């Protein structure tokens, strides 16, 4: 029998600390050759696009894939989890919440390994759905005291600040510009749908860590060249995927201002193969794209907890 989990089931089960642990374990396995990830594939049709993301986590006993269809009417997310030994489809899961949480958790892992230990001020550009899980994950990784958030809609950033202050017990403040949000911040988050840069290098203080998560298409960018050039350490969740999706890096590389050899994978930082932050005043960057292995790792954890808690519906296929 296959277990079917709805969005409300996932929300009932999944916590940010659990998602961070699951992704940290998966990235370590990826670095050690015990997991496999494939880049996102996009199939475009006149009215929308189908996006498919497969991965395998053999030491956990699963393979799986997330797919989502983005059309004018809606974007719908689904995740399928299979037993890696038998090929049995063990779970079908609505995956909107799963995607939000795993994206935040990946930044939480990056922050754990790359931000300064005493980092306590966050600057956010973007106050949408993904920004909320980003801030939640950062607060799980560091003792955050103040977060300043900017988006173009003043009422929206005001509501975001009020909601996240209450949820996280952190002083979250809406501000009037992107520069005001990130000025003197220890940890910077870019979580927008911008096509052109919203974060300027001149605004970044020495020693800051950046999580850039909004642009995962080759036609979108959040960081200008100066922001990228100021980074002493740059990592992604997948170099293979970055080469086809990360305009933040592709354009500086095409202009000769960066080399792919200078870009590392977060998994190798987690496994200890490379050192991310070498100096306190170094600026570090995690360019997040969102990879399939993160979905499989977190989805597997949700599935196993659902079985233990007897949550979800058994369906026969």
C-alpha cells in the first residue's frame, strides 16, 4: 500500500530542525558518494512548464522525485518516494510545504557552516513565502537578535515583520530599502523573484554570509557582479545545476570575473573535505538552487514519521 500525504499532513509533521538535520546528512552522503542527484529538467509548453527533479539516497533506502507544473492557473507540487531495493512506490506527497521547508533548511545548513559564530543580525530582501522559511532556518542555526526585511510592498513587509516576530521571538523590522535591510547585517538573504540584481556588493560588510535563493533560472539574477566578486568563498548545492540555472554566477564567469574552479559544493563543506570560512572578515556566499536530493532526504523523513504517527491515507495502486 502507498501512503498518501496532504499539505496539512506534511505541515503537521515537519519541523525546521528536522529538515536541517535531514539535509545535512544527505549532503554529507552526496560528498561521500552515497547519494546521487540529477539537475532539474524543464519541459516547456505554450501555457506553462513541467519541472522534474530526481535523486537517490541509497544509504537511506530511497529513490524519489519531485515534479511541479507551473501554469497560468496555478503551480502544483508533488513528490513520489520509492523503496530503493524493491522499487515499490511507498509514498505520494503534496509537496508545496516540503519545498518551502527544504529550501529554508538548505540555507540553515549553509549558515551553520559558513556564517560567523557570533552572527546575530539578518538582512532580508524579499518578504514572501520562501523568505519566511529562510529566516526560520537562520534562527535555528544562529542566535539571531534582529532581522531587517525589505520588499516593495510596504504593507506586506509590515505584516511579515509582525508575523515572524511573533513566530520566532525575534525582533523583525520592516525597512524602506534593500540597502537599509542589508547594511551592517551579518547574514544576508536574497529571496526574490527579481530578474535583475537587488543586492549590491557595496552594501555588504566584511565577514557577512549571503544566502541567495530566489533566482534558479538562467534569466533571473539577485546579486550584481561586485557582490559576487567580493566573496572569498562561493558554494552551491550543485555545480552541474548551477551551470544551467545560476545566472548570478554564469554571467560573471562569462565575463572572466570568476571561474567555475572557484565555485565549490556545499556538500564538500559539510563533509569536511574543504573549509568554507577561512577568515573572520571573509564574505561567503551560498547560491542555493534547490536540488532533488534535498526533497528526497526531507520527504523520506516525513514519510517515516507519518508511518510512526499513523498520519495519512493508505491507497491501493
